[in-house]
C-alpha cells in the first residue's frame, strides 16, 4: 500500500529498442523497465514501446512513427561500429539531416582504446558521426557516444545498448533535461494466493466509485500487484476489502520487516523449493539478525537426520504429505532454536506425480509459538513456476501468521 507522489505527465514518451538479438529471443529487453521507473520519478510515463530488428528501413519507420506520437523519443542500441549498427543512419534519414563527423568524439574514442591498450579497428571512426545539429552525449563506460537532437518539436535521444553504458548516460544526460508534469498520486499494493480475476472483481467496483481514479493489475508467480492512479481514497477502500491479504512492500521485504519487528527468528527446511525461500529472504539487507539457518532436506534421509522427521512417518504417509511438512517445520525450529520453522515438500515435476499426488502438489508448513499451520496447494505450470509460487506462498504464510499477532 505504497503511496507515491509524482507528476502527472503532459509530455508523451516513446521508447524504441533495436537489435535482431531481441527479436530472436537471444537477449531480453530490460531497458523498458529501467526507463519507465526512472521517468516515473519526474512524473512521466511511457506511452509507447516498440522493438525492431537491425534493418534500416524498419528503424527509420519506427523513429518516424514514434516522433509522430510523442514529444520525447528514446532509442537504445545500434551505436556500435559494425554494419548492423544502424541508429545513426536511421536517425539521419528519419529527421532529414546528414551525418556530420565530430573530431572531438573521435579523439575521445582513440584515447579510450590507447588507455586500455586495445587495438582499434578502422571502422570505430563511424562512432564519431551523428546527424547534423545533434549534441553528442559522452559515454565514460564505452566507445559509443550517444546523441540528442530536437526536430519539429520532438526531443530525440539515442543511447547505446549495453546497460552499464546506457544507464548512467540516461541519468546524467537525458533525465535531467526532460520536463516535469502535474501532481498525481499513485497507490500500490500486493496480494498472494488470490487469482487475478478475483482481485479484479474486488478492486473494479471500488475504483469505479471514485472519480478520476483508474487502476491496473499484473500477476507474477501467484502475486497480484495492484496500481491505482489518483486513488488514495480508493486505495484505502481496497485495503479494507482485502484485509490481511494485502501488503505494501515486496513480499520478502515485508516478511523480513515483520520478523525484525517481532524479534522472531526463523529456520527454513526446504525440499521441492530447493533453497528458494532462503534465497528470497537473503536478498533483504539485515535479515541475518533473524534468519538462523536454512536446510535443503531433499532426500528422505536428510529429513530424518537433519530435522528429526521420524522415518516411520515418511514410510506411512510419504515425503509429500501434511504430516511430513508439519514435522519438517517443527524439526527446523526445534533443532535450530528458532522461534519459527518453515517447510515445503512437494512434487515440482515434470515427472514423479500420481493420481493421489499430482505434479504441482506442495505442502507448506509454518511452526510458530506452539502452533503449526499447514496449507496444501496444487500449482499449475512447469517446474520453475511451481517452485516460485510455492516459495511465495510459504513467505506469505509467514507474513500472515506474524501479522495475526
């Protein structure tokens, strides 16, 4: 339930990513998320995003289309020296400006190669060209300078593709030169375990009762994220409707904060999730004060030797069972001295299931202060998806139990 104040955009922004490797799935475009988050800090939103391969005509077309739609166009990629680096030529053609050689940029490129004692190819000279009237953007982490130009009221920025080069250039030379907008309130919250459609049925009529408010939901591995614009009052009503199902921070951060607040320690025993719960928690700084240990008790022998699960219990009910999950959680707490024990045991797949115990079945258990809670779920999807959803549910069980105090 995070309330963020920023500016409502009256500037339209379009993002273009270039690279045939993106179109073929060999690389994943992470730039949009970076741009969107950074632009949000100054009150701007991305209105359009497109990706195109290394084809001159297609890139020219994307630039022209973006310039017709938006006031700000940001393009990443295609500033290297090779034949498939076409951004300079495409921008020159799209804005009807010839390419111009920049001697200072050429000196900087040569100096960089000499400093690192790397042989420079003759084609690197191409990186010193930019459309006429463009201002070059220095690149301290690479040989490709970016450039910025204004044409027909459109601000166009070309940045290199590698994130370690693009990100600092964007922060220093793009973000600082963009306009700000008008105030807008953004309300955000998360919930785990409810289907997105169910969440939408709850949220939609609430938002509809508040003028100018709008909302959106996204889902990832069982976590539904809710964003409401212009909706502080709507957010409060949603929080009341969803109650304990709702939380404000990323899930692992929320759990760590509740553990720290209650000075509760935890030990984790994982089977099918393979250490994923512990990994998520250890991403949070300061969790070492409450996380005592984590055990991947994958085999039955490990469950017996490390956690004290009775072998007869496994023989009678099987490793994937309510009884064994309960014994694992209680054993984790008992053997470590933690105030909370957490356990998962299941069948992540794609094989190993049966009619009685299908693939995707996971038992989750949390032992805390003399009481053990157990939840059964059958998760759809491939192995990695089952593990992610199971780890998130275990964390959410911890959150709800700690919150119930």
